[in-house]
């Protein structure tokens, strides 16, 4: 079993360890994530593993409220600094816990219209992944969207490849009345968007 990466140490050594601001892979991936979103705007969204905060900053103009969380306290600090002056609520949070358990009474804790899981699920054990999938389903509104994007291959310190973890999440969501809205097959990363629509309602 791979040893879980120490993201706290990683972000303390380098504020942009994955070269989010300079890597073409990262910039192209972010652009495709934004282009894949089914709605123009979202009342409430959750960026589950915000890292440097660049994706949260890009999502913010399309969200009335945006919760950005990360397991690394340094990443939370970096995201808070980057999104200063926006409506982004940044908080320390570890999966698969409910974000409401670490939120102040006035914090935004869902339910959410959009949940984004970027480069995070394959680092979780199977038990934690299954609990996270249940959390995502519970934290979403009856009409909602979930986006997962991961490097297609398997990082050396991950439990699954990105393609496999997206497939696993999709199998769980399908049993919970979610359907695929967008699937982007790329040589570098796997991106899937699922939507759930309550009976008699349409996403808009």
C-alpha cells in the first residue's frame, strides 16, 4: 500500500509544487474543467482540495458562494491569500469528514449545486474513498453537478490511476441516480461530470 503523501510538507517547501501557474498540463486542464461545467453560474459550490487556490479563484466569478477546503493548512493559507477580496470561504478540512463539522456557525457548509474533486481521490484509501463518495452524494442538492478530474495515470504514491478512480466514483454515483453529463477522454487526464436532477426539475 502506498504511503500517503505529506502535502503539508510539500506546500511548505514550495508554494506551487505542481507548477499550477506555469505547467501547460495544469493550465489546459483548468481551462477544460471550466469549459465542461454545465451551468453558467452556481449558487453554492465546493472545491474539495483547493491546493494553491488557482481553480477556486477561477471558479469564483461563476459562484455566489464558494467553499474551498484542503487537508494542508499551508494550502489553505495560500488559497486564502490568493482569493482575498472574493466570496471564497477557505477552510481546513480532511476527507471524508463532513465540512460542516469544521465550519463556524456562519460558514457555508452546503448543500452544494457544484462539487469539484480535482487530483485528490486517488490518494485516499478505498475505505476513505467510499465514505467520500457518500459524503459527496449527501452534500449535493437534489439538482446538482459533480466534477472529478485526475491525472489519467497512477501517481507513485496513489492507490489508483485517475482513470480508475473516476470510473469507481461513476459506478457509485450511477447507483444514486446520477448520470454522466460530460466525459473528456484525454491522453493526460480523466475528466467526468455527473448531474442529478430531481423529478420534475431541470438544472439551469
